C-alpha cells in the first residue's frame, strides 16, 4: 500500500515534531487495509510509544484484524477542517476548504497475548486518564478480566509519515490569520441537533 503523492506539495510537512503534536491532539486514526480482495477501514485511537512506534487496541470481532499477523495499512489522523467562505478573508478571495491531517504508511502487528494486551490497555489509560482521575487501570479489575479475552492489541511501525496542513498559506498574512480564526470558530461550534439525531439513530429507524 504505497503512498499516494499529495498534489499540494506546498502544504506537505515531514517534520516529526509537528506530526507528533497532531497525533497527540487528534489520536483517532482511520486505519485502511486490504485483505483477500476486500478493503477494510476502522476508526482506532493510536498513541506514540517511546521508540516512535504506535500502539492501540481493537475489539476481537473486528474483521480487519481477525486471523492477521503483520500486514500493511494506511493511517489517516484528521484534525480540524472547515469550508472557508470569501467573507472570512480581509481581501478579495475565492472560497476554499482548509484542513490538517497526517498520513502514514505502516506495518501493523496484531498482538494476541493476554499480558501484552494488558500492557497496551494500561498504556492507553495512562495517556487518557490524569493521575488523579477517579478511574485508573487495574489488571485485577473484574471488568478488565472479563473483557481482556475479547481484545486484540496493535503494535504499529511506520515507514512513511506526512503532514498535510492546508491552512491558506498561499494567502497574505492577514488572510491566513482570518482563515485560521474562522476554522477554529467552526471547529468549536456545537452541532447539537445533528449529534442528538445521530445519538438516537436506532430509535429513528424503529419509528419509520
């Protein structure tokens, strides 16, 4: 699964520090791979380890990872994105769509050993739960013991990483700042009505 050339080379970054910041802030990855002629895609939170590999875990029922050892995949981490209308700019500009993302070509190793999976779960909780949070991972927790057999761990090594940061960099400074401010405002806006509908989609389906 080779890297597809990005047609906006001016928005491409190979800087590891920027890529790491993106993954840290937006760890939910779209994982795409092919197996026996079938394309698969899953949304999985992934985190950097000290050796710059990534780790995460998935439900054992996920067909993308069942019966797999090591296989190639494409990862996409997506950050804020928004349509930028002409009126968002200070000068006369055409509309565009701005976004930030990270693309990776990787090898995924599926981990199916209880102690190793337990370690991944512990490391994941440590990343997401502050040290003073009420919940802390405990291998002796009956819930962990119950669900551990239903979880697969993932160890991921990348061989190409690329940031794709399209933020109106081709515009004058004032317009770049205005476009960024508009994007941030849109990203922070609450789409409560849509989220409520999606939350209750099963109820909607039963009512039809």
